[in-house]
């Protein structure tokens, strides 16, 4: 278990396990990596797990504590040293603030985030009755807690920074834990020490998040491949070049739902799907999308000029002459540009 020094303070960390999935587990105020002893082995059986003692805690309790931004920067260096640049980060209590900061500073490093009883101010000093009554790891851990906790950190802009996090976020909260009201929580028995009091809840949440993230990314990749088949590389490359932090989630959703799920369904061939898209987009006046599918359909031999004409004729009956009239005008410009009128159907 190596030490890592950052800005004159030392961190104590350990990497366990091997595999494609990876987690970074960050303890809360006044605790140490021992809070993950009931969680880390199960995760290490299927992937890599990095646990740390933050300065002023555990094996480095004599070190000067650092603020959230410095701690996030230090943990990023530790992940580099551990050759684990992409992780699902899990922060307990005040460790959630560090997790959020890390996800904000290095969004490409974070595949998902789980917050356990996150605090918008310093963690309460009282411990739940369930943890006090439990023997084994919990009892031993409580005996090792220091009476004087490290200096309490200032207020942290949870809501403001959470809005900037691109990765999927889930929250676990003990039903008896004070404070910290957040949406989309998983409530479990116990108080503020959920990893000790209900480790199986944490394990289920973290492994489910890893599976969801992986399957979502794989579905998006399959969708992009299908999108290229239908629309062509040039258009998809231009579209992806306009991808931003603001629209990335929407782009991924399109790839998964429209292209991976709908455009791969049995029952309709590509020619029928293309013509349906033209009829619908013309009926709704979605001319940018209409032009895209006219161009890609002709360029990629998706349908003939005659089939395009008949689709617009049918559209004129059921969606109205003005819609079909505009559709003919838009399509004619593209067909002339592509020289399609010179070819026989």
C-alpha cells in the first residue's frame, strides 16, 4: 500500500483486484478506508478497487488535512499512478464532495458516481445506534475513531457542481441519517455509516452502476455504427464534431434509442424505414431531417427517385398539399445537386 504526497500532505492508498471495471472509494470526515472493508473485497473480485486514507485520517492522521479541490487533484494523480484513469467514484459523507469535485475537474475519467449520505456541511459527530450496537468491523472501527475530528470543511456548493457532472449519479442514504436531502435516493437501514451497516446495498449499487454504464456505452457504440450504415461516415463525423458537454447526453440517447434499438428492429427493411422517415418529417415540417434522409437515401441507394416521388404523393393526400409541395421542392434541389434526375430508376 503506497503513500502519495501532494502539496506537502500524504495520502495512503491501495489497489486491489483486476478486471475491466474500476472503482475509487472515498471515505468521509473523521473516518478512513476501513469503512470499505465490507465492500471492497466483493468489488475486487470483478475489477480494480482503489481505496484511500485522506490526509488527517487513518494511516496518515498526523498529516494536515486538505481542501476538496486539492484532494480531488491528489486522487487524480493516484489514479494515474494506479493506471486506472477511468473509474466509478463513490464518496461517503464528505467524501461525496471530493467525488463531485473530481467528476467536475476530470469528467472523462469518471464513468459513474455514487454518493452515500452526502453532506452539504460537515458530517455530524454522532454515530447511529445501529453502528454502535454492531460488533465486528463496525465496533472495532468505532473504537478507533478519534475524539477530535479533523477541522470541519466549509460549505460545499453541491447543487452547483452536480449540475456540471456528466456521469450518471446515484445516491444512497441511510433512513436514520440526519440532513442531506437529495432526489433519486436508495434508502437503506441504518444511519450515516451505510458501507459498514449495509455493505450489500453499496455493493449492489456499485456493480449495477458499472453494468449500466458499460451496457449504455456499448449500446451507444452499436447505435453509432448503425447510424453510419444509414447516413454515411461524412455526415456522422460532422455531427459528432458538434458534440459538446451540453448535448453529449442527448447525442448518446439518440444513438442508443433511435439507432441501436429502433433502426435494428426486425419487421421493416431499411428502404421502408427510410421512406417512412421522409413521410413523417415532411408531414411535421422537419425539413432539416427531411433533407438529410433524402440525400443519404439517394447517395446510399436506399430508395429510387420514383419511390421518393410516390412517398411525397401519398404524403400530400394524408398530410396536406402544402407539406408535399415543400417536400417536392426540397427534394428536387438535392436530386439536381446529386445528378439523380439523369439516372433511370
